[in-house]
C-alpha cells in the first residue's frame, strides 16, 4: 500500500520557500538576465512566440523570463542561448 501525502497550503508554501531559498534548480540571477534576454531577442528580431518555438520552451516561460517574473533554470538558459545563437555567458554575464 502506498501512503498518500496530503499537505496543507501552508506546508506547500513553506516547501516552495525553502526550495527558493536553497536556489534548487534556479540560477541566482537578477533582472539583468531579463534585460539581456530582451535585448538579444530584439537584436535578433525575435518575438516571444518565435523565441519559444526555437528554444522549445513554453511561451509562458519565455514571457516570464523576459519580464523578470521568474529566474531561469540552467536548462532554460542553455536552450535560450542556443535559440539566440549566442553563448550562455552572453546571457548571464
């Protein structure tokens, strides 16, 4: 028999906060990433839809990254750099 886990909203929020504080799966980049991503997308004349298609990421993720609503994962940075035909360092430095 598999034990079922039921968490309250408070427990889920606390777990989410611990993951965020630990930086699990996310890069600790500030708004600089969003600014650079937007600048490169404009330089390459790519819309969010086209960038999402080329990077094989959901449009909602690309939008959240460009607007600075969330920090990228290493995988997302890699996919976006490849789609923009630039190095990862061009996006994160």
